C-alpha cells in the first residue's frame, strides 16, 4: 500500500511534468477562508473545455465530429416534431430515448 505522502509526492511530480498548478493538500485547504474570492479572473473566450487539446488535428476532428452529431440531432429533432416517431437520433441522447422512446442509432456518427 502506498503511503499518503508518497502518493502526494508522485502526484505533485506529475503535475509539475504536465505544467498543472500544484495541489494544496488537506492542511492548506482547511486554512483557506471559505468566503475568499480568486485574485485573478478566468479568461473569457478561450478554448471550450469540450475540445481542449494541444493537437490541432485532433481538435479539428473533434469539432467536425461534434458539428456532424449536432446536425444529425437537430435534423432528427425537426423530423420527430413534424412527423412523429420515425426519426432516428444519434447515439448519446439518453433523455430523449428514456422519456420520449425515440429511435437511436447504435453507433456514434
């Protein structure tokens, strides 16, 4: 079994390697003022976390796949609203399938 301090030491080394802000740990977190606000604000207009990647090709592909999925979803939704149950929705829409019993594709687009 790995001791907690050893685990934290490994985690901190991974965070340094990946250039991620360090973790505080239990003692430092509990000493923080719960009503304090951050000194800096989050940047507006950055990369949408849904597509965060440093690999531009992977980012481009992910955006294209998502746009394709959205086009399929909205097309199916329009057909569903106009003509009823024959519309086939893309996979990944649990709520529509559970509550409205729509048809879903078995594989992602």
